[in-house]
C-alpha cells in the first residue's frame, strides 16, 4: 500500500507542475498585461509603470519570469496580488476555506446520496413492487436531465425557485450582512449553515446525478455475477446480499469516479459561487482573470490543481481500501 500511495503522490505532483506551467504560459501569452495603459489609471506616469513592471518581474523574458516564479513558489511565496495589493497567499487563505466548506459539503452529500440512490436503482430489478420501479425510473430521468443541464443553469434554477420565489433559503452570500456580527457563536454557525444549504445542495445534485447513474450500472453488473447467485442459494438474507456482497464490490469504480469528478466540481464551484455570491476561490479567480492579476490567477490555479490532484490520490486510496486487489499488481 505504501508503494501504491507514493506512486500516486508522484503522479499528483507531476499533474500539479504541468497545470501550473501551462497556466503560467497561457496568461503570459494573453495580449497586454495588468500594468499596461488599459490596466492602470490613466494618470500613472511611465516611470511609475516601469518601476512596477520591474517590481513584479514583468520586464524579464518569459523563461526568467517562470524561473523567478518557481523559485518563489518553492519557498512558499506566491507573489503580490496586482489588483488587491496584498500577498497572494493571504488572499487565498481568506477564500480557500470558504470554497473547501462549500465543495466538501456538496461532495459528501452528493457522493453519499448518489451511491445510495444508484444502489437502490440498480437493485430495483430484484424487487417485485411496480411502484418502486416507477419511482426508480422517474429518478433516473431526473438525474439524466440534471446531467444534461449546464451547472450555471441548475444553479440559476435553484436560486430562482428556492430563494427568490419560495424564499426558503437566502438569495446569496455567506452570512446575513449587518446582523451576523451581533449574533452569538451558535447563531453564527447556524447563519453560515443556512446560507451554505442552497449552494451545497446545488453542487450535491450535480455530483449525485452522475454518481447515481454510474452506481446503478455497476450495481446491476455485480448483481448478475455468479457469486451473488451462490450467496442467495446459501440462504444469505437479501439485505446482506445487496449491501455486503453487491454494493461493496460495486463501490470501487464509483469511488474512483468521484475523484475524477473533482475537476468538474472545481469548475462547477466557480459558477455556483458566482451565482450565489459565495465568497470563495471561484469568485476570486474570475475577478483575477478579468483584472489580469497574473500572480493571483496562477496562485488560485495552483490551489485548485492541488485540490484536484489530492482528491484523485484520496479516491485511489479509498478504492484500494474498498478492493485490496487493486494494489496487488503494484507490489
């Protein structure tokens, strides 16, 4: 297992390095820069503009800029944000926990709900109830509709129905402005959870729809295998057959899929944070791109790539724990 884990960590480091390098080259290849006439106030003198270019190493060749960035990054220095006038690391420390809270909640609810729903859908052929079969078909069609709908449209629909029309949840933000600071500790936590519910539920629906569809297919495949018939022939209770034998063997590929969903989850979080005005990394990245804030863009991409890479490693490890046969060929 240790060798398996080290190999996955090495792959994650390579993915992180490639992602950051590609983004570094792309943002530098874009026309103009944040210190051009369009990126600064018109009254900024040429001497001041040139001083800022030297300060941010924008006057150097591309390779020299990249070497400068890598050297600083290895020391934990991501540079200064051009648009906010603060260290990039400080800006990210403020917004990354908010994104982690949103993504972590949405991912956990989506995974657990998708696995449970998909397992039930996959086992409905084993049941004789016509009503449960109809409900399963309805949930399958609803999940397919969610998968086929862009993330921003799902988020907009949830905001319109549950917040603007029915007023069940707040319209946006992370806290109730002007009131949150006067609340007690327990009330503050409840206020954040109340604002978190709708965007997290939106992400959970997007994730759960894909997980449920994949879990349903895996469940049906496992239920058709000979060892399931053998377990039933031995008189094993049906609930134990479905949970202990079928679901356990169908979890491995689905757990790996959840790790592969993280890149799309990061992208979906950008839309969700923008639509629900959630103060996270997604909104920060959008503002940095529009403001040509190179250090902040690269820093945000680095953190997002790190989350995706570590998520893939954790998914592989979880799949190996669920099915130890995955690591046998790598010892």
